[in-house]
C-alpha cells in the first residue's frame, strides 16, 4: 500500500459492472478522476471497485471519513409542472444524494461476489464499522444490456459527474494543499 493510500481519509468508489454497458458509469468516472490527479489532494483515494462489494466493505473499515460512491442509479420520478414528464428520468441525468444510516436497510443480504452498495453500506455495523459521511453521484442509465461501452447520453454525463465529485471533495479536503499554516 502506498503512503497516499494509507493517508486517504476520503474514498471515491466507482461501482458497477463494465460488461452491462451503462452500469459501467462508476468505473469510468473513477478512471477519469484517477487520470486527472491534479484535481485530487493527498488524502483522497479513487478506486474502481467494479462489482467487488466485500472489497469496498473492508476498505471502509480502514478509517474512511468521507465516501463518494459513483454509480448508475434508477430514475427518480419527479413530475414536471408543464406536462407531467419524469424530469429526473432522462438518461444521462446526474443525481447527487447524501446517504445517512437511517436510509439503509441493515438486513439487506451482502453478496460477497457482487455489488449492491445499499447492502454493503447497510452491513458495515455488523462488520464493526460505521457509515462515514456518504454521498452518491449517480447517473440514470439508458442501456444496461450486455455489452461494453457507455451509451451516448451516459458518456456525455461523465464530465459532469467528475465535476460533481470534485465539488463534493472541495467540501471535505483542503482547497490548496500546498499552503501550510
């Protein structure tokens, strides 16, 4: 483990299955963030967990204070005032949510070979941990059929998701780590 990983108190976790097209949104955002290291401070670790839920669970037991999950998320119906359309259901829509322990079901089954973020987070207490300050940066998928590669609307949403993650990180990490007190 590198010194950067050991010191990380903020974890950005890209989750999803790259073999189910838009479900690979989280891993793609993690890849972009990791390649733009100038956007990150030393206390931020970016990991593509894919579908390794147990790996994420164990990493969260390591003193993580802030977790930013990046994942494909289902649309959330929101009636439009004009015509009743589902405004937040458009493929490529970005949603940023804060998750609290009361939002989770601690009884959800944790599959050691899969990734259900709600189950992973809901079972942390049983594993001896606590839910850190947690956010989800999600994108509504257009296509989760078998295949590799994001659909056009979800691919176009990746830069916006990177910006959303960076904005969340700015709340919890130093703005300019080169300035010392």
